[in-house]
């Protein structure tokens, strides 16, 4: 154990640091002790000097003319004597004089006290007592004698005080001198130990550490061949031996790590290229009517980012159970399509990605990987990608091609769904048009056909001319109404073909009727989102147009309001009001066709047409119904995704 401590570098440095700390503690302790000893020395010297001053002040007071104000004179003199005694007995002087460290100082202080107590103070007490006794005052001659005696004794008394003051000053200087000697000695010892510590640090720490740092720097640059030559028995020697062993192991492991880093870098690069390929694939498969899907560009991306050869996308042909080439990046001279199989089933039959070989003009087989294009249970075709000669598909590349093929399948599914939605929308629009024509023109034509038959019968009886004229008037009215309703339908369907929402259609209708008459029409549209299907929007617009037509042609109103709002019970309410003459028997006959049309459309919406008096004093038409989407719990957006 002792031998180990002897060779320990930390133990040696610890001893030196402990010695330096011990010297510092000694220096601080001696300073504190000396400071404690000389504590109050300056104040004691100052008080000794004040004693001299106070002696002269008493002398000056004695020679002062006391005939002017004898009481004040006596009080001032007594105060000076009291101050002298207080200063003489102050703790600062007594503590220094009676400390027991300097007998000369204590004797000098005792001499000052004895001279004051035995000679000076009794003389002054006699003088003050004589001045204070009014019955038997001291004579002027006695006063003069006492003053003369004090003035004769003052120089000697002040000399004693000077000796005491000098002893105080010399005592303080001696203490400071001893403190300086202590400090210089400790400083010299500290410097010696510091130099010894620096030498040991240089020999035992700097040189070995420099060798270790150089070795570490070389290792940081990838050079593990360096070795340290310091083989001491201390800690740095053991550390150097451990460094040498570690360098040997690192030199062996570094090569393995470099190989692993290269592999990880290649994996990251493959991951980056795979992500970029999938990103490009998704972008290219997002085709629109203005920009169709670029399948050839997708194959080019696969060839560039997956490090493969050209490729082909073939889709199944349901007619002859074969395949149709969708896109290819093979050279046109290469058989025109890059396919060497006459039987398409050889590629389409694979359930998973498999290797296939194409024979080209009798030459060696061309290796390709066939990846099925599918979306869940739907099988669309196959993705054929040529591989470099002599290579088999790596697992990551195989998974990447399968992902690309799946994206193609999803894009084909979405394309077919979009086509189906457009077809259904077209069929729905045609159904709406057919229903509107049947409800308006077809019924009008049927009515006209009946009237024509009546007219033919009446023409066979010329005497019934009045009935014939009535039939002609009815035919003319029906033709006028049918022509007007045809124009209304055309206007409505033109608005629908512009793909405008209900709010825009109603605003356009308002502007159209604003230009026909001086009626002030106000539109209050309070629906945030339109949840009506095409049929419901058509019926609402037709009710509004029919009501506005009646307002302009028959009501004589100046103001009209249209309000469409959603009620708390999820119903929609359409209200048209005016300030005209309202509903009368005459107006109802005039409104007969318009009211009939509005009631029929309200019945189709699943409600009744309410006619009454408006708040403005005219007529009010109201329709309140529950939209189909709210009855079935399906929103418009859900219908669009279906």
C-alpha cells in the first residue's frame, strides 16, 4: 500500500498542494492573530494624543479671564477636566496598557495616571471648589498661585504623556514588523513549494500527457498506429499502457466500422432514392383532365432512381383475356413493345413479384421482374422492369417496385371511380332534365293535344263558334305558359351547367328579375353550407322564379324579400314576401298556373306550399322541408366520395 502511494502521482501532487494550503492557512492565521493584537492600537495612539491636547486646553482655560462670566468659566473648566478623565480611563487605553505584553508600556500608563491623580487633579479640584463656594470664595491671589502651579507642571505632565504615546507607536510598529517577517517567510516557502510542484508537473504530467494527446490526435485522424513510450508506474504510465492496448483494438475495429458505415450510407441513399421515387410516383399519378397521368415518365423515374433498366406497364384486356400495353420505355427498335411473350398470361398469372425471362430474336434470355398491379382484390395488370444482366432483384428493390405497382393500382381504381362518379352525375342530371320536361312541357303538350281534339270536333259544328274561340284562348294561354316555363327551365339548367352553388344561382335570378321591373327585391341567404342535391336545388329555384314572376306581373308590389334559412329542427325554410295587394279571389285565378306549379314542386320536396299574408301587408309564400341528406344522414361531401 505504501509503495503504491509512493509511486502515485496524485499522492505526490496532493502532498504538495496540502503543503501549499497549510502555508496559506498559517499566513492567514498569523495575519489574523497579529491583527487581533494590534486591534485598537491606532485608537489608543489617537487617544494619547488627545490627552496632550486636553492638558493644553485646560491650561488655556485657566488663563482665561473669569471676571466676565464666572459661572460659564467654571462649567467649561469642569467639562474639560471630565473629558480628560474619561479619555484617560477609556477601554482602548486600558486594554493596551494592561494587556501584559509590554511592561514599559504599562509602567508609562501608570505614571500618567498617578501624576494626574496625585498632582494635577487635586490642584484643579481645589481651584474649582474655591470658585464654587460663594460663602467663602477663594481669593484672587490663591487663584493666581494655583494657575501658576498648573502651568509649571503642564510641560512635565505632557512630556510623560508623550513618552506614553511614543511607546504605543513603537509597540504597534514592532507588531507590524513581526507580521511582515511572518508573511515573507511563508511567501518564500510557498514559492519554493510551487516551483517544486511545477517541476514535478512538467516531468510527471506534461511530458506523458503530451505524448497521450499526440496519440489521441492521430487516432482522431484515423491513424491508430501510434504508441506512447512513457511506461511509468504512476497513473499516467498505466493510462499510457491502456491507450496502447486500446489503439491496438481500435485499429482492428476501425476497418469493420468503415465497412459498416459504407453499408449504412448505401442504405440511407437507397432510402432517399426510394422516398424520392415514391414522391414522384404520387405526383405523376395525380392526373387531371388538363394533365393526364404520365406513366412513361413514371417508368423513367423508376429506371433513374431504382437503378434498373427500362420497363413496361401492361393492363388486362377483358375482351380477349390478354393485355394492353399502357406505357413503355424500351427502345422502339426492341420489338416495338419490349415484350417477347406471345402468351400474356405468363406475366399476368403471377400473384407476387417474380422473375421472368424474355427471349429476343433467339438470343440469351433478358431478365425482368414482373410485379402485379393490384388494389386489394382488383387485378389490373403487370409492371415489367428489366434488371441489369447477371443480377437478381434485391429485397429492398423488390419491395419498392411492389409499392410503385400498388400506387399504380390505387391510381387506376381512383380513376375508374372518378369516371363512374362523372357518369352517375351525368345520368342524374339527365334524369332531372327529363323529369322537369315531363312535369312541364309534356303535360302542356298532352293538354294541347286534348284541346286540339276538342277544337276539331267544334270545327265540325260551325254554329258553336263561341266554344271554339274559348278553346283557342285556352290553347294560346297554355302555349304561352309552356313557352315561358321552357325559358325558365333553360335559364335554370344553364345556371346548373355553370357549376355554381345555390347562393350564386339565387343571386343571379334576383339580378335577372331586377332588370324586368321596378320592384325592389332583397335576397337574405342564411345557409352556411348547401346540403341540397340537384333536384332539390332545381325545385327551390323554380319556386323562387315562379313566385317572382307572379310578384312582378300581378301583385303590384314595390318591395319583395326572399329568405332561405336553416331552422333549429334541421329543416330548411324558403319564404317569399311582398307588399302588394295579397291573395284575392281574382289574383288566385290569375295565379292559378303559378300556384299549381309551386304546389307540385313543394309536394316533390315533401312539404306543402303555404300561402298567406306577409308582414309587409302583401302576399307570402313559404316552403318548409327536410333535405334528403338530413333524412338519410348523408352529407353532400359523403355523396361525392361515394
